[in-house]
C-alpha cells in the first residue's frame, strides 16, 4: 500500500477492537464532538467525584477504559501485550496530577522507579515517562526559573526535586530504558529545561536515554533546540527530544492576557504546524547527536517524517526515531505505522480512577478544541463498522 493512503486502512487500525469496543469508541467520540456536552459533563463529573457519589464504575467502563490502561501497572499488562503483538510498544504514564506534598512527590518517584524496574524485563515497554510537576511544586519551578531567592526550606525542597530527577534518570540509564520528561506550563518550564539538560549531560553519554519535551506551539522552541544542540556538541553528550504541539494553549493565552505579556504561543495553527515540522526536519538532519520521539496525531507530520526517513535511506525501525500517540486515539496512525515496521509507542495512562480524572478531562477538552481530530476519528470508526457489516 502506498504511504499516501496508509492511514486510511481501518482494518489494520482497529484490528484489536471487538465490535462492542468499536461501538463504545464511536459513542465516546460522538459525545466529545459536542462541546457544550463536554463542558457540562466534566463539571458534573467533578462535582460527583467531590461529593463521593458512586460514579467510578460508570467512568471506569466508559471513558477510563477507552483512554487508560488500568489502575496499576499489572492491570495494563494484557493490553500492553496485545498491542505489542501488532508491533506497538507502550509508555506507561502514571497520570496522577495536582499533588503538592513531599510525600506525594516521593510516591510519584517511587512509582516511576518501579515502572522502570518493571519495564526492564518487558520488551513491550522500552520507554518510561514522568511530569516535572509530579516531582515538585509548580510554584517552586517558577521561582527557580525567575532566579528568585529561595528560603532555606525551599533550598532543601529543590534539592529533593533534583534528587528525584537524578534517581529516575540513573535508574533509566542502568536499565537501558529511555525516559521522556514531559513539558508543562511555560512559566515553570525554564527550571525544568535546565534540570533536564543537566540530566542529559550526566546520562546521555553514549546515546539518548533522557528526553526533554518541546511544545512546538511555543514560538521560541526552535531557537531553544538549536541553542541546546550547540551546548550538547560542545559538551559531548547526546540529546533526546519528544516533539509535541502542546496541551495548555488556552491557559497560556489567558495568563499572558491577564498579566500583560506577549503570549508564548504561535499566532496560528499553521505557524504551530510549521514550527513542529521545522523541528522534525532539524532533528532528522542531526540524528548523529539527537534522537526523536515524534508525539503527534497529525497525519501530515507523520507522513513528513516517513518521507524524510526514506529520502535519507534510513530503515523504518531506526532506533533513533519513534512515533508516539496517546492510547485511545489515532489508532489509524499507530497501527498502520507499526504494520510498516516503524517504531511506535502508545502513551498508556494509568492510576486510580479519581486521580486520573484531570487527565481524562483534559483529553476530552483537547479533542473538542482540535479542529478535525474528533471528526477524523468518527469517520474512520464509522468506515470500519460498515466494512465489518459487509463481511
């Protein structure tokens, strides 16, 4: 099959879905496509959870089971193994957000350390991931980024953050499991970037083990990438970058307006696409020193990277290039790519239902706001339902 129509193959895309799972997926994306419904639904869900109403079973059997692998690592294993039979790897993502205490941060670190230990013996899990705010307070990252003086308690607190990053990155290096460090809000990202660069310098001595994340809806990220590349070449270490478009656009624009500074977000969707594709081009030109995890649900960007690999004579499974999508979304990209032998990994969130709700709400809101995303999912699901009826 020619790559031009590669992502239209619904038989390969949904091979792992039973008829009832296909129907559930169609129903969920249909609901998500109705913006007022998403707003009402998320507000009602939050209220119900805060009031301890017994709705976890309903959430678990619908939106949770579609977008999450389970409540713990073991829970995820059957799905992980099933996807790996089709050549799709998993990135176990402990998607608990919004914690604030040192105990919570230590628990998050220990969970990631356990995932790496778990992953070292499971070929299907070559990559781990964590969020900086899982290991320390956003306000502390912000203060460090602004180079504001810390009190003695904060100095200790920041050292704990550094130690958590170091423990995870060392464990990743020792077990040859790559670790992706997610990007978050721009006002806390400078401190996170500096810390990830330190980890790369320490642990990316033979190849990229530690990956930072670049949100390409930020207009300053190409300049950042080029600057970091120069530092890495001078320092003799490797870079790893996960490229994404970004997940906090409304929040970023609103804050910039309220506080009266220029928004860090690109002026348009087209500018973001150009920025993302420029970074793909730049990294593919520098694979001797930079590895790429292309985290995208965008078909054109996926085709672009495939085309670049082909022109450069790279094998589809070149270890320096990965494609990544979220579990529960863009199966037409993930499974068709893996069927062609590319390295593909699905981000698989897991955690207690209540704790994972902020993640699930963000997914629903993101699907509603990304033009064409939900419509494309519905079109393909509908086409596969028709194909199966004709068998």
